[in-house]
């Protein structure tokens, strides 16, 4: 991560903190610590404010922090010192009066400890504060996401090339992850879903020992995570054998809904508007109640981030946001169809980052 | 997961809840929900008490819950209903007055919501309540852990067989994970650490593009996760080229400390006692300050569970606990040596579950 991007994020955060009337923020979310420092380890908190920025970590990470965060102030606690004691020392030294905390991350137990060790500090709950910043990606993050998309697509190419009817869902999932790693991914962005036939009716199916050849179609929902932690998220169907007219109808309904929703994406458009574009098409085809989840979500350092594309979401899309668009129809006992792409909101519309063909014909094996 | 084991866990929890004077517990930790129900998905909470046990989930998981938790009461919230609203409905229907919550898991924001929607309920913080139960494994969990150990050891066998000096740390890590999956693992228990030479001085090194042949020794810290989610955790060194006397000295110090600590394990022994056995040996050899972390930790559904083997831990070991024993010596700029096994506390002592040879000679490639 270039130091410039990190500095820009910290600067933006500090000006937001000032507006909230707090002197500093205690960042306890692992992902938010990574976002604000470039540090990829865990078990570490960041105190960030105008007067000081200090990472509180332990001796396992001393060298890694030097490598990943040159110039960052660090407090390394010895293995005999608890995180609470370390926080007490750092916070006392900082002489702060009003500090924000991530109320959607900080547990009740941790807040109890913080209040106990720092009676002079007024702790202010800030819900999803860094996450707000993270919704809009900077140029380095967009580049990482492109990389994650490429790793995922290359991996899928290998899976399609080596797929046999004897392979189990589980073997397919493992081959896919292994292939993405060969193209540079740190790991899969999440456990890939490889679900044959009726198992595809489970939107979050766990790959099983079922053989792929037992069913006429296969749903694959997968993504790659880059070395720096950014993620892609796609879904494609692979159809073998003679497709039924029901499958073709369900497939084309999902595809139509997905393409229309993508077309609707642009700056200033609300998330619920995009969701409704897809939902109306699926409703009209008579499958409304079988589309049982939101249309999509942001991706980045987490696989599910803001903004959410859902019926109640009034957030407006902004340039730099990256969202999945993934309508699905799930028919218990028969199976499910989902098609998913990753879409970047641009200044004058959108750019679909993913490019695996998705017409019904192209999904035939 | 056999229904009998699940029933026994729920029964034990209910009697502990009664002792704490609460009618029910809202379980929000994903792993604790799995432990108490057998359900392997996420985004779901469990309300458990003598009067009712109900899993609150969403439509993505309807079928999976039927498969994994036959007979369990389930509240499925529609995609348009938030978890908070779902909780409100379920809790109102349950007519409870005093309910425990997992204060080490529940965030400040969630507790605010809970208090808001259920003014009649007195919420009682219970820190690490289910985790206490989880520390002692039942027969089905011990069997799963044995499986996780076997998958890890078979995978390591493949890695040793295919290892070349041209391979990068990252390739080694990926081959290892792929091999474990071939032997039935769902995935690696955690991102494997494959660290050559001086990179092994980072206790939590992330595999890099460094070629293995560039350094005379390699640290591999890995484990497997079974399909049901149980984990193993091992560390071995692989030495190639002519070993230096420094390496041999460091290695044998760590090995001596590790073997002595394992020997000290048995029911009634405190965790800090076991830690001190290893620490004294490393201290005496002059490396005390280079052993910068605790001696070990419990393993199970999480890779780090209780009990912790550390200097401040007065918990007494009990039959059924499974802990790692993993002393290490880390010399910045030179490298590090760690050796790690998984040890089950038995009624009359202990059983080492892992069996990869660890004498200095056996680590020579």
C-alpha cells in the first residue's frame, strides 16, 4: 500500500473526527486497522487523532509492522501485558478527554474495561465510521479489486477446463481455490460455493460430496482475495446435458433482471432503486417470492461491505463504490440460478469489472 | 453432529443458566451457535432457555437448517425484515424477564438495540459463558480433532514429498492447503505459515515470494479444519543444507522445552505451570527474551480457544481439554524455531494427538 493513500485516508478520517467533536478514534476493527495503516496482522488496535496516531500491537508483529507501516508510531506490548493494560498506558500518555469508539465492533466487555481504566475519558459511540469512508474506493483499491477479479476469472477458466462429471462439488471448490492461488490470489475471497442441481436452491450451499454429473446444472459462486486483502465476488452457472425449458426460463429471468439492474447503476441513484429494478422483473415473471435476499453489496477488504443494494437502502451511489449485482431464483427441491458481477460506479455511470460470458448459451458445457 | 451430543450441550448450558439466575441466553457468537445446534451457517442467533430454544436465521439458510438441525425451532426472517425486528418478535413472544447476553461478543450497538426493543427484559452480561463449556471437549469433538490432525499430517507428508528449493513460501503454503483438502479437510485451519530462514523470526509470518532454497531452514505452522469445523495446529521445521551449530542449539532448546512442557500436562495442573516449565528451559539456555508469546492455547471450533497456556493463567487443566504446546525462539535477522503439537488432557495425564517426527535429525530434508 503506498504511503500516500494511507496518509490521505488518515487525513480524511481526522477531519471527520473533528466534525464529530472527538479528539481521536480508537479503531478496534481488524479490517479498519488495515485500511488506515496498511498493517495486515490481527490483535492490534489503532489510536488515531490529530495529535497522535499509534498502533498498539504485540511482539509477534514487530517486524511485520516495520515492513508494512514504515514511520508509524507503535506501542508493542510484551507477552505478559494484556491489551487492556497496554491501552491504559497509551491512553494515559495521550491525555485525551473525548475519544470515539467503534460501537458496532467494540463489545460490551471491552467498553466496560475502557471506561474502568480511563475515568477521565468520555467515550463516544461512532457506528460504522471508518466503514463510511471505505465505501468509496480510492485508485489503489480499484486497482486491487481489478486484480482480484482477474485472479477469480483466470481460476474459473481453469475450473471449466478441468471439470469432469465425476468430480464432487467439494473437489471443484478446492480446484478453483488452488487455481486462483496459482494466479496470485492470497486465498479465495470466501469459501467458494459449488452447488449442483437442487443444492443450488441453498443460496449459501456448502460444497458436498455430490458428483457434479448427477445434476444438469451447477452454480459456482466464487471470488479471489489479493495479497493485500481486496476481494472479488462472482456467480456463474455451468449447464451440461440438455437444458429444460424451465431452466432456460428461470435463467433468462435472472439474467434479464441482472442486466437491467447493472444498467440502472450510476452516481446519485439510490441502492433501493437498483434493487427494485431487478426485483420487478423477477416479480413480473412470477418468481418474486423465490428471490429471497438483497440484490448485492459492496466489496473491498471485507466480502460484505456497504453499500447494500436492498429494498430498504436509501444510500445514494457514488463514484468509486464497487458493488455486486446478484439476483437469484431459488426453487426448493429443484435448484437455483444466480448470476453475479462486480460493478464500479463511475462519474458518468458504471463499469462492469467482471467479464465472464453470461448468456444462456455460454454457460453450456 | 449427533443429536445426542447437541442435546447434552444444551442441557448442560441450561443448568448453568439456572445457576446464574437467568431464564435464557441470547447466543450471538457464530461458533457458539454452531456448538449448541450443529448449524454451520452464519448471521444467525440462538435464544436458548428451559422454556424454549429457537434459532433466528434468514431464508438463505432454511434448507440447511432443516438438514443440520432436525427438530430445532426456527424463526426465519424475510429478507425485508432486519435482525433487530426479528429479535423483537421472538423475544416478545417468549415473555422473558431476565436474559443473558454474550458481553464479549455483543457490540455496544447491538445491546443498545436490544435494550430499546425489549424494555421489559433485564439483560445480564455473561462473559465467555458458552466458551467455558467448550473448553472441555466431548467424545465427538475429540474424534473430530483426531480427524483434523490426520488431515494436517497427511497434507504435510505431501508437502515434504513435493518440496523443491525453487518453490516459494506462498506456493508451499498453497500446495499444503490443497493437499489437506484432498485428504478431506474443509480448508486449512488458518492461513498456513511457511517461512524460510530469517522470515521465521516473525511468529505470524505471511508466506511471501521468497524461494525456499534461499535459506537453510523452513518453518511450517499449519493445521486442517474438518468438514464439521474442528481444527488442528502444528509446527515443524524443515532443514536443508548443512545445519549450523547455532541452529542445532536453538532447535534443541525449543525441543527440550516443548517435550518437558508436554510431559507436565495432566488434570489439575495449572496452565501457568505448564508455561513455566517450557519458559524456564528456554530462559536457562539464554533465550528467554526471544520467546515472545504464550506457550499454547486450546483448539476446537476456533483456532484459538481456552484454556491459554500462559504466565498469568491459573486455570487448571481438565480431562477433555485439547491444547497446543508451541514454544519458540525468534532472533531478528537470523530466523526462528518453533515446534508445536496438539495435546489432549486425559484422566491420568495426557495424550499427544500429533505424531510428525520432531527430533532434529528428522527435520533434515
